[in-house]
């Protein structure tokens, strides 16, 4: 119920309309002021997952033509946000820190670069490119998190690889590659540095395995 001391609404409407009309006439540049340095919320930093030990390119001396297919992982670990875990089976995201692209796709590209640089293959490409290949390497991301159960913790990377002969679509090899290097501190930049080491550790194992598995067939 409106009290008797409350002024009636009707007489105030013309004044409000006049004020709104005056605001509408102001230049647009004077209505909103947004500056990079005026927000109390830190900007999101985007990190690129990298190979901490990229190989120098070697001349190609092989005749194997290989295609790589990156299989997306579980959405919790294969999204753009950096994941940490304080307890098994529980995950959370770093604030204001994100990947520049999905980890599974990025690892597939890094694997292509590492295998191609080895010089042991005639062709290393991504599946879907208009290039004929004899072998298919599928890479499935199964784990990618910063385990901080005991700070500063360590990162954990698990990548499942399958090697398929394309002529008869037979799987000739399968292996799970893992790495868990320690992080310098429980913070996103330190976690990213450790993730880069984990990628290098896994790629160090992946290349020789692919070569040996194909050679045995």
C-alpha cells in the first residue's frame, strides 16, 4: 500500500521523460566509458601448449606415409580451461587462465611436427588432408590435469595411441603413454611449463614406438 506521504506518480512522468530525452541527445562517446586499465577483474591469459624439446628438422629418408587423427578427450580435460585437482576424481578450473586451443588438437599438431622432423617418414600429415597415406595414428587424450593434492604438485598427461594399417584397416599396435613432471608452484604459469615438459616426455616415447611398430610389420 502506498503511504499518504508518497507523491503521486503521474506528475513525475513528464519530468522523467524529459530527462530521458535529454540523455538521448548526448553524444554516444559520452554515454559509456570502458578502459583496459579500469577493471578490477584480471584479464584471461591464454597459453599455448608446446613441446618443451622440439626436434631440429632432419632430411627425410623414409618411405612411410603417416596420417594423424586427434580424438577429442573427455570435455572436462579437453576444453579450453586449465584443470587442477586436489582429490582423485575431483576437478576444478584455474581462473583467468585458458588454453589457446583444445589440448587434443594441439597435441596432435605437436606430434606431427615431432614425427616429421625426425626424417624417418616420407609424409606426416593430419587425417583429412588430400594426401595418400599408408598408416593412421590415432591419439586420444585421457588425462591432462595439475595434481595439487600435495602442493606444488605435478601435472599428469596420459595419451593413448593406436596404429592402424589403412590397407586392411587392421590395428597393429596400441599403447598408453604417460608423463607426470613436477610443477614449480601451484599456479597456472608453472603448470603450463610442466605440461610442456609432459608433452615432450610423451613425444619422446611416441616416435620410437611408431617407428618400431611399423618396422615390425
